């Protein structure tokens, strides 16, 4: 009897030790060898970014010209005042962007105007010169003049001069300065437009939504392609001096915009490129017309010929110059009110612009085809330049009444317009990079099968670092750096998101895994489990037997 | 790559990098002016169609479209303005620092013995070879990116070209290229459409209206190619311009489609007729080879043309009837041109050089590649350069290499052999062999078939694996004097390979691709192996476990069946059991 008890005991011990070996050695070994490699990601920082709140502030310097401030107002100088205006932009993916606007008015009194105009203000900041009511610098009905640089002239109104102290004076002038600020640096609508892809736009007016959809999304580079469409090479031999025109008209603007993005320009000539619609013949004026509602069908057949850029993946801005064939000439574009469009051009949001260039004045009674035609590039480039400004998001929002905006100079872009663009582009880039990074983190969190390589982790952390830098620089008002960092953040976040290694084993289903494991695990684990169960039940029985004995 | 770069430098060293692309830009916009102020265009487009009735009764048609552009893609900080040259290719050239690019897609095999030499040789499948600028440092990375971009442009799966099937020949592609690769690929309409889009007139006007895919692919041989290279503008080669040549070679089998009648026309072949030349083309011509028909006894041509042209092509003086599409008179009163030929064509020059290749041996372990090179010249011997690129999964035994002609050993005067690395690069074998007159030279090489990893097999592994054609390049002695004046205006088809001496001409011959069977496993095997192994392990483990954990004890033997039944009966009877 004793020997059988010993034998039983030994069997139990053996089963227990095998179970122990399986649990202590086997399970960790299996776990380690089948584990997917997942490098460490800065999850907590990414979570912080998801709840990011941006505080944008623009420095405004208010300079009072001689004769605008009374002596008692002069007493308390200098002073810095901060005023907050809060704007909330909410969305599902981009949790909350708060944009309180700090209006820091440092007032310097009795400063010399001419001295100040010489000093260059840093990008993102503004200088407002306050000039006396009687000043003849501005025309009679103009209260505010916005210059080409980052300056504005503000005529002080009589009702503003009631204040005793400078604070009161500034408080009176504040609405005006706010208006100036909205025109020259950023406003709520700008920021909303920049974020329109990330957040749901509150149903506002249709116009502003259309405006926000027009410009290209922010990108580190753009390809600008000018295409000359010659559907009738038998009749027209076209010559365009595109090289000179680009140098003269487009390049200055792009040089000015170079902090925002890289641009590359090319041009091509396409023969036998037709429009997708047949123009209607207008017998009263013996012209051909394209209606506004048929313009949507014009682009598609042409686009097949345009070809994509083989050398880069940046968005392409297409500008097409269409010379109507001899049988459909002259051709005019009509708007919704059946009126001729004076420029004879239209643009397609986030795609490019098309201009129709009529050459019928070259035909004479006894013209021998083909006709040699030199295209007037000044006329063409004027239209294309305006379209380019629109498509790049250099918005010329209509200024409030009483404002006079200086005509943009040689570069086609004022300094403050560039600032405006940089503000909205930085915010857009930060929003884009944040969404990319947060959704990547979310994806990786949800699908445990994805291998995270070291280079992806590195890209993610560099994106996070650049994002944090961009945010801090933006809040400090250093526009140039903010834009630079935000571009870097976008690049590395996209590189991480679209890395092909993330796709491996993404869809490796669990049932296949079990099909492979079961032939090994089932015959191994069942005896162990059964013997463990048996041991437990025996132990319990023994326990029960012991109890009555005690009793 | 260093070797090739050195060679490249000495060929194209004279190219000045400062050559301007378009110099005459004036900053002030010109008012619309009269024609005399129009600048001379710096690019030029020519189109040409050659039709040659073949000895076998087939018709060989060869389209060539050439765009010449005086520009410099290597210029830094460029603004690229394209007129006739396609923008997509121009961007590829400047982005990847390409010196030369040749890409061809071919379906069918060119039968040299029946058809003679083609104007432009190409191997079956797809072939891509590129010379890069010597300023380029990362050749491998650029090559990979370039193949991806080109597969996008031509809708072809060139992205499967990687280091495992790319070679860098040391000598074979010297006149034109570096980095050669062949890949088996079915050519289809989807490759033709992007190719047509590169033409300035598309398929809307000129010779390209004939390119209708359902007819072109209903043929015995179809080969389309794009060649980009710098060419000299003058004799001294001081300045170069870029040449884009798009070629399309088709052999129509008219016995099948023509119901046995020896009559064909443009309409029968292409189901189109010609009505105009491409308006931007400076020349647009059709050449018909009538060498064998100088007296008109073999076939008749209508409408007849008074224009005749002679050209020396591939070592033979040929006569052509020429139709100039830029002249309105060519189209006649019908305003359309439909060439019609009745009759039969006759002799052709027997090709002096041709080659074939096959795999010998049996079983799935070893095999032998045989390459036969024929020199049909009656009394001249000439050297040929043989290039073989064999994938790594055929392990070549280089010591078994034998070269024999006329039963005697023929020692190659130059051998360049680069052994393969598994999954990294293929074998590369280049040899310079002298072919004796009127002989067959046989090159044999034994190999062993490797066993691939199961993921490396193609979806249809039992079909076999393709091994690209070997390439034979040679200067073949010419019977007639070749035209060495390269600057003279010549038909496009005769000017692709510039000839440097009068006595010989350059020929490149491609052999057949090989189809080799590799040992192919049963692909459900991995799971079977898993199951079997697991079962074996489980059985062994189970018995061990049983032995270890069972407690053994002596037990009373249980009573036998008879006794048990007896006991049951006794119990029923109420008698005590046994």
C-alpha cells in the first residue's frame, strides 16, 4: 500500500514539474520567439499633442506721431498691454485649438516717424503708426492705410482722444487696431480655413467655405506647369516666350514665397489637345461661347494629356493656355449671368487655371495656313499670376470700409501678405502633422501585429520633436522657424505613416495562427491540464477527508 | 561602375555643360508680331515608316519617330520648357542624371534566318539599359528609383527589375549603354498607349494614326522601344543635342490574315489610311524596300512614286520607293494614301551572323546551356562579343565552359566573368570570340539548378523560369562600302548605329530566351510539415509524459468474461458469485 502511495506521489510530482517547466521555460520562450518587434514610441507626448492648444499672438507696435498724444497721456510710457480674444476651433480629430490672440501694444510716444520706417520689423509683427486727424498723408475718406511692408497708418479719430491716460486712448483705438490685425496677420476665418481639412467647419456662409477650398493644401513643394494647348497645329504655329515670361512675372513672386515652399516650374506644348465640350455658336455676335456650367467638363479630357510629374510627388498647379482652333474661333467664356468674362479665363480649385486666348485677329482674308503667332505673354501672365496667388492661398480678403491697401509691388506680394500665408500655413502644417502622428499612434495601438522598426520610431520621435518646436516657435511669434519646423514635422510624420514596413503582417489573421499552433499545443497541453485537474481534485478530496477526521 | 564611367568620359567628354537650353529670352513681353521675328525652334521632329516585304511572305513594318532637341538636361537649377520633347521623359533624364536610356518591349521572337536582320534589334520581353552621368554617386539607389518611375510611365512592371537580375556589362554595351537587364513580360495595349502619348501629335495625325492596337498585336512580332541619347550635331562633335527615338517594329503574317493572296495594303494591315503628315514634323516619309523588284517583275506598287532613294543598311545597298507625306501631291485626289502591293517578294541577303541557344540535359538537378553562333561569311572571320546574364538560381560551373568551332577548341581572347551571389546578383559572362569563316561556334556551359525558398517561386512555378537572351554584338564585314559620313541627312532607320569605318557594320543579335524548369515543391508542404512534425512531437511527448506521471501498481487481474457473465447470472439467480 505504501509503495503505491509513493508511486502516486512521484507521478503527481512529475506532472507538476512538467507543468512548471512548460510555464516557466516554454511559455516565455514561445512568447519571445513569436513576438513582433515594436520599438518604443513617445506615446505620452503624442497624447499631449492630440490635446494641443495653440496660442497665437502677434506683436503690434503702436507708434504715435507728433501731435497725437496730449502731454498728460505721455506720462506713463512705455507700457505693454495684453488683451485676449478667444477663438475656439473644434473638431473630432484635432481635439481643440484655442487661439487666444494676444494684442501686446507697446506704445512709444513722440517717436519720429521717419526713423521708424527705416527699421525693419521682424516677420509676424506689425507696426501701426498713429497720425493726427489733420494729417494730409492720407486721402480724405481713408482712415487706415496698409503699406507694402508690415506697417499701417492709422488716422486718429476725434472721438478717440477723450481718454486721459494712454491706456484709455489705446482702449479706444483697440477696435481699429483689431481690424488692422485681421487684415494684416490672421483672423479667425483664416485659421478655420487652414484647418478646414482637419476640423468640421461650422455651417457658415458658403463664400468662405468656397474660399477655403480654393487654395492648395500646404505642402513642402509645388510643381507649376504651364501648358500651351494647340488643338490645331495645322492652322496655328504658336510661339510663346515662356522662359522670359516666367523669369519676369512668376519668378519674383516665387522668390518671395520661397520661405513657404519650394517651387519648380516647367512648361510644355500639347498638340491636338481638345476641350471636353463643344462650344456653342452665338450667331448674334458670330462668336463661340463656353458656358459656366459646362466648364466643369473641360478639364478631364485635357488632364489625360497633361501627364503627371515623374520626378516628384508634390502637388501640381496646372496653368493651361488654350488657343481655339480656327473653326471655333473666337471663343469666349460666359459666366452665370451670360456675360463675357473679361479675362476669358477661369480656375479650378486645387487644380489650376485655364485661359482661352483668341487669335482670330491674325486671320486675314487671304491668310495662308499655318499662321505664325506670337503670344502676348504680358496678357497671359497677368491672368495666371492672379490665379496663382489665389491657388497658393494668398487671399486678398476685402478690407473693411475706410481701408486703403497699397498695391502690391514688383514681387506681387506684400510682406504682410507673406506673413499671413505663413501664419496659416504653419497652423495647417502643425494640424496635419499632429493628425498624422496621432492616427498613426492610434493605429499602432489598436493593431498589435504591426512591426514597428527602429527607423519608424525614430521618424515618429523626430516628428514629435519638430512639432513641439514648431508650436513653441509659433507661440513665440517666430514665423520663419515655426514654418520650418512644421514642414520637417510633416515630412517625417508622413514618412513614418507611409512606411511600407508597417504593412507587413498587418492582415495576418488569428485563425491561421491557431491552425498552425493547435497540432503542437493541443496534444501537449491536454495531458498537462488533465493531470493538473486530477491533482487538484485529489487534493480537495483529501482535504474533505481530513475534515471529518478532525471533527 | 568605375570602369564604365571611365569609358563614358572618353566618349562624351567633349560635351560642354554650359550649353544653353533656350537663349533668346527677352524680359520685356513682345507684342504680337509678324512671322519674321519668330525664333528658330531648337527642336525637330521627324517620322518615318519603312515597309519591307520579307522573304517568308511576311511584311516587316518599322516606324521611327525622332525628336532632336538642342538642350542640356544636366544644367543645374533648370527651368524646363518642353515643346516637342515629352515632359515626363525630360524630367526623368534630369532628375536621375541619365546619359542614355534604352527601353524596349517585345512580343515574339525575331527569326533572323527567315527575316534577315531587323533595323533595330530587341530581345523578347522587356529590356532596359541606362548609362548614368559620371557625377552620379549612388547608382544602385538611382537605378531602383528609375525603374519604378519608368514602370509608371510605361505601365509596365519594370519595378521587378532589381539587383538580382541586373548586370553591369564591362564591354558589350559600350557604344550605347550600361546596366542591362532583360525581363520577361507580356507586351500589350497598355504599354502601347503611353508610348503613343509621348509623340507630339499623339495618334491624331501623321504616321501614328496607323498605330491601332488590335491590328498591331495581331502580328507575329511586335517590338516597341524608346531610345534617348545625346548625339553629335557636327562632325567634330563639339556640341550635342538630345535624341529621342521611338521605334515600333511589327511583322505581319499576311498568309494567315490575307487568305493566301499576296496582296496587302496599308488599310489591310492597319485598318487605316494616311491623310496627312504630323503638322509639327519636319519630315514625314514612307520607304518601301523595292531592291528585289527593280524591274517590277516581282510585285507592283500603287500608287507609284517617282521618288527613289538608296541607302546602305546592314551591309547591303537597298533601294527604296519614297512617299513624302509633307507633299500634298502624295495623297492624290482622294486625299488619302493607301499603299497597295500585289505580288511576291523574293530573295534576301542571308544574314552573316546569327545565333541560337537552348538548354540540354535531363532531370531537375543539372543542365547545360548551348549557344550556337553562325558565321555565314564565306571567307572572312570576325570577332563577336557574347554577353550572358544568367540568374543566380542556375549555378554555373565556369570550369565546364567550352568554346568549339569546326570541331576544334576556340579559345576566347577575352573573358570577363562575375560570379553570382545568391539573391543578390546574377552571373555575368562576357567573351570575345573569333568566329572562323563559314562555321558554327558552340559555347557550352553546365549548371546546377538551385532550390529556391518557397516564397521565391512565381505564382506559376511549373511553367518554368525565364533566362534572358544572350546578346551578341559584332562588327560584321560589309559587302558594300558603309556610309561613314554621319552628319549627312539619311533615312532614320539607317542611322541608328553610326558606322565608323566603311568595311564593316555593327550588328547586335539576341538569342532566344531560355525557359528552365526548377525543382518545384508541393506548396502545401509547409503546413503538412508543421502538422507532421507536431504529430511526431506530440506522440513522443505523450508517451514520455505517460511514463513519467503514471503511477504503476500491481492490480488484481480482472476476472475473465466468462466468469463475469456467470456471476451476473448467479446474481440474478440469487446464488453467491464465484
